[in-house]
């Protein structure tokens, strides 16, 4: 959790988390959650292991919404073929 330095709404039901290592993790939110609810930022409650895990932890929007993360995906840039 301490490696997350930013976020961006990616799709209707997912947000991208940016880490200190400049990695981008796409967090798919559980059903009924909207990425736009997190536009003003979010926070996470500390847990014993210090991790943010799918199907376990919730992220809390500054607007009051809270959502569990269903799935994470590591986003990797694909080199473009500039023919």
C-alpha cells in the first residue's frame, strides 16, 4: 500500500494505481462501483500485512463511496511498430 503514489480513472469500473516504481496496476472494482466516484482521490485503511489485496480489501473514495477490489492487472506498455 505504501508504494501507491497516484491513481487515474481508467474505465467505468476500474482505476489505475501508479506505484513509486512507475508501474501501473489496474484495479477492477466490484459490481456497482464507479471509477468516477474516486476522481477526487481515495484512501485505504491499514491492515496487518500492509498490502492491498483483491477480494479482501476496500478502497474508500473521498466522496464517501467504498469498493472492494475484484481483480488487479499489471499494465505493460506495448511498443508501437512505426512502419
